[in-house]
């Protein structure tokens, strides 16, 4: 009976969960940079599509959003991709 209790009472160690599930800082930065690039491409694409559909307000809004995202590495230097650095 004691063997049955030990098999069903398998509570994970909280310290192991935190360290194993947290990605390293470099991985987090790479994911953030990827997300910023994806949002930048999406904003520019939506701006162009809105211009083609003659939705001027939406096109202007997404164009401004695209320009703000384009300048974000100047404000947040961590977002600048090392491959794109001058």
C-alpha cells in the first residue's frame, strides 16, 4: 500500500520548474526582436492594403505605427539586432 501512495503522490519540485521553464536572457531577447519585426511587417502590410482600399484614416494610423516601430531600436537599444548594427 505504501508503494501505491508514493506512485500517486508525485508533487514536482517548485525550484526545478522555475529554472527549467525559464528561457535564457538571449533567447528572450531573440523572441522579443522577432515579435517586433513581425509587428513591423504586419503594420506596413496593413498600411499598404488600407491605402489600396482607399481607407485613408486606417492607412495613416498604420503608417504612423510602422514609423514608430521602425524607430523603436533608437529608444530601446536592446531591440537593435546585432546583425543590423552599423
